[in-house]
């Protein structure tokens, strides 16, 4: 939070310095401003509007920053739904920390685009101030050139009062020069002021983006590439295209439902299966084309293994099988007639998100225990 507030402090200090300089030299500033009331007034007003926009954008970032740290610190009472980081909040809520490397990159790119869009108004105001300064310069030059042209056109050197006429006539081109210089000065000063404040807003956004990247890399559970993992499993022993397609669908369905893939194994050394973990001591084994006798044997082995388990942990085991049979439930064994039924079931039984530090620690212990049990029971063929 200190790093974030440092940018706000710089903005406040810089704005205060500008205000003090204006107050100390208010007579000079007033003379400059009244040289061309219309144009210089527009420049000053645009500058004030830009300063306000910069502070508004900065204060809009403050709750985003608080939400980010509250969420990743495991506090569920942050009480705020972010706007700038809404894609992150939506992804975490629906994918439960299960974000692949490619999805993570896309998500960060989306946040970066939103941050860049937030700065567009500041960038536009800065460019507008430069434009107004240049407009005043050319306006003043036009007045200067036309003023001198009028003097020369109307000058009569036979008139004994020619010098007095030139003295009166030169006021118009001098006024044009004043317009050119003052508008340029105010335009550049305004763009410098708004540009500096906009830079501090960008620094604050970069702080949020860097913290977001660090947190996502640290806390998000990165799932392996399911295609490569399934390919490796199939390479240990050839499988038919039908089985390969179904086991890939099982893998993807677990990921989409927010479960952590623990292992890719082979049952009886032949049939591929996916081991997935939920965060409430849920263990799922998803497989294909196995009959009830084999599935019952698997369940009995798991039940025996987990009968004397970790203190305070009751492991809930389910075996899900795409078998081509009509959907049916036999104890903790569920058959699905096709891939679509399996996906529909997983969509209805999504995993819930871990929020507190205690939940994360419990899940880590349970996950380690499950890993050892699965290795002992099935001896997976791939890492």
C-alpha cells in the first residue's frame, strides 16, 4: 500500500507546488491569462479539468488495489466488486484458481488493455493542451503578420506624423505576438502538469499490474497442458481413438469444473484414468469403458486405503465412468452414456474456491496424502 500511496503523494505535492507558484506570481499569471481571455481561458479550464480527471482516475484505482490484496490474502470480507480487475475476479470465481498459462497471459493482456483505456482521457487532454498552445501560436502569428501588413499599407511617409501613426499601429501586431507567446506558454505548462499527473496514474496502474502478476504466479494453480499430458499417457500403451477422445474430454471437464488434476494413471496397467481433487476432501477418478466389477474393485481398494486416514479428514471418493451405458448410480460409482452427460454432470458439480489460509493448508496436506495413496495403489505411468 505504501508503494501505491507514494504516487498519490507525488501527485498532491506537484499540484500543491503548481498552485503555490501561481499564487506567488498571481499578477504575472493574471496578465498572461488576460492577454487573450477566450483562448487562454479555454487552456486554463482544460488544464484544471485534466488535473481533476487524473485525481479521479487515481482514486478509482485505490479500491481495485485493496480488493486485489484482500482477495489474495484470503479475506472474504473485502466487500467490493472491482471494475478494472473484473476479468480477474470473474475468472477466479468461475475457475477457482485453475488457470492455464495461456489463459493467464490472455487475462493479463485484457487487464493491460483496460488500464490503457483508462488513461486515454488523460492522454487526449494532454494532446489537446498542446494543440491549443499551437493554435494560439498560429493565431497570434496571423494577427502579427496582418497587423504589420496593415501598418505598411496605410503608412504615408510624406505625413509629418508618420512616426506617431506607426506607434499607434504597432499595438495590433504586438498584441498578436503576446497571444502567440502566452497561449504557447500556458499550453505547454498545462500539458506538462497533466502529463506528470497522468504518469503517476500510470505508475499506480503498473503497481497493481505487477502485484497482480506476482500474486497470480504465486497462488494460481497452473494446470498442465491436457493435450500433451494425455498424449504422454497414451504413448505408454496405445489406445483407440475413441478412448483417447473420451479421456481427453474427462481431463478437460475436470479442469473446467475447477478441480485439480493430481495424476494420469492406468487401471490394471491398461485403461487410462484421470485422478482429480476437490478442495473439500473430494477424490474423483474419471475413466472410460470399464464394467462394474473393475470399478467396484477400485472403490474397495480406495475405501480400504482411506479407512485409517489423516486426523479430521474424511475423503469422499467417487468414480465416474463413460461406459456407453445409460446413466446410473451404483453407490459412489456413476456411469455416463456419453461425453455430453459427463460434461453436464461436472458443470453441475463445480468445485468451490479456497479462500482462507487454513483451507489452503488443509488442501495441501490432503493433496500430498492423496498423491502418496494413488502412487501406492496405481503406480502412475507418467509424471
